[in-house]
C-alpha cells in the first residue's frame, strides 16, 4: 500500500496531516529557521542548510532571507540560482529549477492544489503538480507560478504575473493571467 508521501509525489490525492509528512514539514521549518536567522557571512552554515534542506542545491546558490517552503526535499536547484527576499515555494510536488535563474522578491511557486469538490476538501485531501523552470529564467517580483506550469529556458516572467499555463522558451510573459508578450532571444 503506497504511503501518503508516495501518493503526494505521484500527484494523487493525499492526506497532508499524515504524521510522516508533518514530521518532514517540521524538519524543513527547523532548517528554514537556521537559514532565515543566518547572516551573509555565514556561508558555511548556509551551505550546510542548503544541502540538508533541498533535494539538490547547485553551486553558487544564494537566498536572501526570509525564504519559506513546505518540505525542501522536493526542490532541485541548478547552479547560480538567486532568490530575493520573501520567496515561497510550496513543494509537495517537485520543483525543478535550472541554472542561472533569478527570482525577484516575493515570488511564489505553488505545486499544491485542492479538489474542487468541497466534500473531498473537507476530508483533508489535497494534491500537487510539479513545476519546472528552465535555465536562464528571470521571474519578476511578486509573480505567482501555479501548479503544473513549465517555464522554458531564457524566459522572462513580468513582475506580478500569475502564471497558469506553460511559458515557451525565450519569451517575455506578463499579466494576470500571464500571457506571452513577445520573444526576447
């Protein structure tokens, strides 16, 4: 019988109140407390937290605290990724980020979603869909990436955009809902 964690990672309905999942979220909170309390000069401490928190953390990762996530273990980051202040990643599903990606302040990445049927929500069940961000992407401040979206490499997401659909590589996309404005390279 699959565990709730296995259901979660498979994109099936799962119970977020499951003790194993609750423990994993508490572990992430403890690591985030260390990260968010660190100083810029605490590079060794930050690297230790990155390695313990994330599924993968490439070389040159920089996070301006505060930063928040659910589990951390489902986040895979390439080299030279930068998060500005107040970013949030809800990661019950995988979030894969390529190298040389810039996150503006207060960017939010959501993989978590909830059933439309209130009876199922009342039972405490939820689901998640992975998010993928290609290399060399810039995501402007306050943008929201919704569950299941893919951002192609070299794309630029305008500040405040609400991304509900995939964004092709090499495009500028903005607005609510986000739409492609033009090619950028």
